[in-house]
C-alpha cells in the first residue's frame, strides 16, 4: 500500500513497525535513475517522505514524478527541513508553491506545527513510530554524563552549541562525559571525554549515565529526548517544550542544572511514565496506518 523514502534510519524503523502489523510497505531510495521504479511501486498508492521533498531540487523532482503517477503524498517534517523553510526565503517560496502536491503534512511537535502553519503549510500532529522505548532502570553508581553533539560539519558543532559543551567539559574535569555522534576532534585534550561516532546500542550508554544533554539552538521533540526519558534519566535540553526536561538557555543555567543532578542524582520516574504512556510505537503505528488508509 505504501512506499517510504529515503532509506534512512528513521524510515527503516517505520517500515519495521508497519511490518509488525503485516502492512504492505516497501522502502526505496530517491534515485532518479531507477527506470524500473514505476513498475516496482505500481501497486502502492501512497508515498511517505521522511523529510520534506520541497527543500531540495532532487526532492521536488521526485515529488513531481510521484504526482504524475497519481500517488498520494504524505510528508513527515523533521527539524532540519522546518529550519530550511522558515529561515531560507528560497525554500520557503518553493515549499509554498509545491504544497498543494502534498496530501498530508505531519510532524512530531506542536511547536513545529506552529512554525509550518505560520508559512501556510497545514500540518497535523503525528509522532512517528521510530522511538526506542527503554524500561525504567536504576541509576549507575558512577556519575557519568552523555551528550548528543554531532560534529560531521563545523556548522553541526555550532548548532548543537559545541562551545558550551567544551566549556562544561573543561569545568567538570572529574566527571566522565560520553559524547555521541562525535569524532572527538574538538576534545583531544580532554581526558574525561569518550567520543563515539555511532553506536547500535544507545541503551547501554543510557544505562551508564545519570543524565543526557542535548542543546540544539532550535528543536522540536527529538528521539534523544524520548529515549532518554523512557529509561528514567534526567534530560538537560534547550529549545523544546517537551515536559519533564531541564530546560536551559545559557551556560550558567547549564552548569547549575548539571551541578544539581550530580549532587543529587534521582530517577526521572514521571518523565519515564509520560513517555511510556504517550509514545507507544504500536499505537503510533496504528494512527499512521489510519492516515494512509484515509488517502486510499
């Protein structure tokens, strides 16, 4: 019934969840050179983009092709795309021009909905069934801290407020930091830091820490927040309206928040309960299937 693209991590998780319901779904890439694609997806009426096709030239070309083949289009808006259409005039204009080719826009966060609707893109709240929901687990004895800080590009390091994290690491030399999504090139002289580019087992990292830090300059909900809270870990975050997080807006607040957690580590039981109640992948998958079925 449904085609999902591109073949990234979150798309694969959605496909996996849909298959638990025995739903007819396939995962494809966005390559325009696949001349057999039309035949491959002939029996699938819905195309679901993870990330908007209106924020890249390739995306717009694939969108036009699918509409030419009379496919229904669902778009899951993610943080990067939302920033593109709200901050860059060119992509804002193109997204408005091509918005009528999209049947349903969905996103995970009410703040994201407000931003998209402010530029004329009607969007529905529908968190994707992508989250790794972990059981509540007791805190470790060692006071380790995890940080999500990608540094693939300098702009990524800046967007996730790398300089603040660098200062925090320097100011807490006796605390062990595990920094994920990170090459370590900014922390070569910090003996209290372990950097991990990629891990298949994020659960193990959360088991080892008392809190997780994620500080993008702009944010929606983010899988990191959901997954952190599910295990009952404290979440130090920025630019999100998600409940049961310690929200910080500057370095002093970040430092004070971490200091309080270190002095008195406690399980975030309410946060865990909230996530387990509202982010059940089984229920989220059923709701997504309902959206697909409404278009057929």
